[in-house]
C-alpha cells in the first residue's frame, strides 16, 4: 500500500507516526460528531415519519417508500463510490501535505457528480409514471417526480462531504444533515397535511411529503457550498506536485466504480426485490392491490424503525476510512489495526443492545408508534423482530466493507454483496409467495442476505489482509451484555403488561430498565477498553469515571 512518492513518506517518517496517531485520535471524535448529528436527525425523522404515517395512512406510506426505493438506486449509483474514493485519495494527499492535489481531487469529482446528478433528476422527473407502473405502484408517480431534483442536489452535497471527510473534518457533514432534517420535517409534514385537508388525495399527499426531502437537500447543499468556500480559502500551501485532471479522474474512477457497482448492484437487486415482493403478494399470495400496498406499508414502517440504530454505524464507517488510509499511507499497520479493532468494539457497543431490544420489544414498540392491534400487530412485531436480528449482520457488513476499501481491496466486497443480493431475491420469491407467510418472508430474505455477506466478508478479510482484526472476538462482550439486558427488558415488559394497558408505559419502562442494566453490564464486563476511551473527547475523565485502566 505504499504511495507513489514513497521517498516523501520515508523523509517524514517521524512526523508520519505522529500524523497517524492524530488520525487515530480524531476518528472517534469525528464519529462522535456524526453520531450526535445522526441522533438529532433520527429524532427529527421519527417526528416526521411517525405522524406522516398517520396523515397519509399505510398505502400512502407505501407510495412514499416506493419513490425512495427508486431514488436509492440512483443515489447509490451517483454517490456510493465517489465519496469513498474522494475520502481515501484526499486522506492520502493530506497525510503528505499535498493540498493542491486535494483541490484537484475535489474539482475532478465535482464534474463527475454533476453529470450523474443531472441524469438522475431527468430520469425521475421525466419518467415518473413509467417508473411507478414498473414498480406495480402506479399511485406513487407524484412522490417519484417530487423527489427527482434531490438526485442532483445530493450529488453536489456528496462532493462537498467527500472533501471534508477525507480530511477528517466531520463537522460540516453533521451540520448539513441536521439542517436537511429540520427542513424535511417542517416542509414535508406541512405539505402532506395541507394536501390531505384540501384534496384528500393520498398519492398527491405522499408527493407533498417527499417535497420536504427535496427542500432539505437544497438547504444542505447551500450550507455545504458556504463551508467549502471558507475552507478552500484557509487551506495551507501545497507540498508536492499536482496530478492532471485525467490522471486524477482515472484513479477516482478506478476506486469508485467497483464500489459503485457493488453498492448499486445490491440496491438494484433490492429494487427488483421490492417489485418481486409486490408481485408475489398480488399473484401467488392472492392479495388485492390495496391489501398488498397496506402490507408493504407495514413492512416499510418496520424498516424505518430498523434503520434508526443502523444509522449510527455509518458515522463509524465514514470516520475510519480516512483514518485507516492515512495510517496505511504512512506505513503504520499497527495503528491501522488498533483503529479497526476500536471501531468494531464501538460498533458492537451500539448495535448489539439495539438488535436485542428490537427483538424482545418488537410488539410494544410497534403498538406504541403505529397503534397496531390484533393480527396486524402480530405481523408487524414479527417483521421488526427478524429485522432486529439482521441489524447485527448489516452493521458488520458495513464496517468490514469499509476496512477492505481502506486497504485497497475494492472489488472483493462487490462480489460478496452481489451473492448476498441474489440470495435475498430467491428467499423472498419463495417465502412471500406463500400465502401463510406472505410479507413476513421479506425480512427473512434481508437476514439471509446479510448473514451470507458477513460470512463471505470475514473469510475474505482473513485471506487478503495480513493480521486482519478478529471481528467475532471483539463482539463477544457486547453480545453477552446485550443478551442479559434483553432478559431484563423482556421480563419488565411482561410484568408491565400484566399491570397496565398503557402502551407508553409498556414500552418506556422496559427500555429505561434495560438501558440502566446495559450501562452497568458494560462497566462490569469491561466492554470498553482504555484505548477506546482515549479516542473519545475527555477520554481520560471517562476512563477514570468508569474505572478503566
């Protein structure tokens, strides 16, 4: 993994070790910033989507998510690989003081982003009705059209975010995410409510709701442009030469294309899978279009809850990529491994309790947030519980993909994700088409998909990365603490349900008791190490408070 200008690395070896240490020190600071922003965004997202489900009902929520399914494919094609390539290349250039090359990387990536963004926007706005018909959800056309401009706006925002993230600066990304969420909440809910009140048209209301997303993207883009303009003026003078536009574009695409193929390929498979689910519900399972729309809406809402904790893994993944890349560029393999191991432990610390909580409290959560009862509540609870199991594997996949990308193995995660995506489609085709299983087969397909990718990724890392981190070993303690916590949560729910019919009490009290139990277990079992604490702001005080040495 030596850079082209290896002589420079040798000449700054002492400084390089310090830089690598700084990167290790900063990666969790950046992750903490992104996690804090994610927490705010998810709270605002809950305030957005939960009332939205009540305003436009389950069918409207299905239209909303159909638009998102299409948007996600275009977004993945546009932004999956390039920000990763930018972050990696900028981290390399920054560790060598080549600030002119950082500017060239950004300018080159922006040109590519613009072309992809314009194409995505034209496709969604100009072909919204054919796309809706292809997805077997003809009433989702308005939502698809309203979301179209976001394809361009998010491409621009991704260019700015890649510029900052490659330098380990996560603050602009964090602020832009919060601004985007606030705007989405205010504009989206307001338009959905107004359209339903004036027109009582669910399809148009779903389109109005998604206009909030587009307006949020616009605000985020304007903010990021201002932040970039300030940062560019303050950037130090460059050391070393600057590659040509062609050379930079070639290297960017060499890194970005395989990542994009893998991510977009899986997203395309997911889109095809969504079509398969609807087709099997209407065909083999024997449901009407309206019944299928409602069932998919219930499943989409369960996915919304599942995505809340999963989103907290993304900040870790985003932050470790430039940190590991800089350490490998400066030939600090030991520092890179320590960063990887810390990231795994922190990921487990977040993911494991959330997964167990979703499994044991699936029914009270769905009853509280959507008011489901009877058979619908049973179905919704089953959906969320299976997704809770999937949470562990989806998180491991995200983190291991990033580690392989940082080490330069960008093609291997692609192959593994394709295999997992094909498994998902096959499992869903079989299970969803069974009338006795129907929509409950969809999360099983997700679980099989990511379990398969996890096994493949762990095997691949052992083969290609010298002294790769032992992922299962670093997840054992968080898993043990979470299982005990899960027992506390389940027992508290059963006792509470026997005493009161209040959905809020049945959900809130077990969660509060489980959280207290988990904190105690984390301290007793020493889930967090002293090195992990040192990566956090005020790390020494935290270690002293928790009595970790």
